[in-house]
């Protein structure tokens, strides 16, 4: 991850999240664009006020990021936030977009013109979504959702590249098997072929890991495992 | 999809790799 785009709205959550990630040596070397977008306003006065406020939001964000200031580029832009975020990410060939999300369901997101939903659908770049109501914690437990797909393999590789240089971090390799019942499989995690293969690779790289297996619907299963294990960052392919 | 569900419901920050 060499280029990170942080879309800031003034609440400070994405900045906090970045600072947790910044403990990862690989992230410290990244260049960071901090973007604030001012949506169209009805009057010139309103626009001027919003731009001024935006400048302050950017200045505060730059101050709060724990990274060498020479690596930060602040950008204040006008327009429709969902288009601008996607556009800037493409322009700068961003490797990771960090942005907030309200945790709306798909329908609510469409009705409410959700920026993160739109960027998720239109951009093919990795995204780190920080929901309004989550508590951003120091990263000690990272979970990666595994299955047989290439997408899961990619996310596993990304997880490995993040945790390799980190001390005191545990990588949870998680799989939910749709055909199984949770209590049938939970004690057999190490024997699962998908997890066993990933575990072998993690072991070779000296990464501290644990395997967790469950059954049932993958979505709720993954969320439940993440909550049970008190996970600080969940990685999954999409 | 799985990523749709998880990014809405998960109780922690979610990194979607592509």
C-alpha cells in the first residue's frame, strides 16, 4: 500500500483509524491524500462558508495524522462527494481508500444517496470503511474471512503483508461453511483444508495466527466470529 | 453478497480487498 486516500468529513473517525494503521511499518511509508469535498450550495455565501469550514476540517485532519507531514497532500474540492472521491482515487491511483460509512442497508443507502455505497460499487480499489458507530481500537486482532475463492486468497495475501512486520498482532483465519451447523464444526478449525493451507503459509512467515471455523450463513457467521473474538480489523475479499 | 452484508453489519472497521 503506497498511496492512501482518506476522505474526511470532520468527525475525525477516519483519521483515528489511519493512526491505528500507521503503526504498521508498511503504512508509515505511504503517501497520504486527505480529501474533503464540499457539495454544491444554493448561494455563494453558503458555498464560501462551506469552503472555509472545509479548509479547517482539512487543517485539523492534517494535524491529527501520525505521519510525516511531507507525505500528506490535503485536497479541498467542490462537487458531488461520491463522484469526486471516485475520481480522485482514480487520478492518484490510490491503493486504499479510507472513508466513513453510516452502515446503511443497501436500500437505505440508495435512498439516502450514500457516498460509501456508491464508491464501493464504482471503484475497484480496496476500501477501508469505518462506520459511525464503531469504536476504533488499536489493531491487535485482525480477522480475514477465508473461502476457496480468489478474492479470499487476495485478502489473505493483503492481511499477511500487513501483519508480517507487526509485533503483538494475532491474525484470525476465519471460515464459515454454509452447509454446516456452527456447533458441528467449531472445534475442527485446524482440520479444515482451506484454513490449514492458509495456516501453513502464515506459519512459514512467522505470523502468529489462530483458525476459527463456523457454519451457517457466511455473512452473519463472519460478523459473529468477529464480535466473539473482539476483532479490531476485518479483512474480506469482494 | 457477503461483502455487502458484512460491511453493513460488522461491528468493527472492515477492509475490503479487491
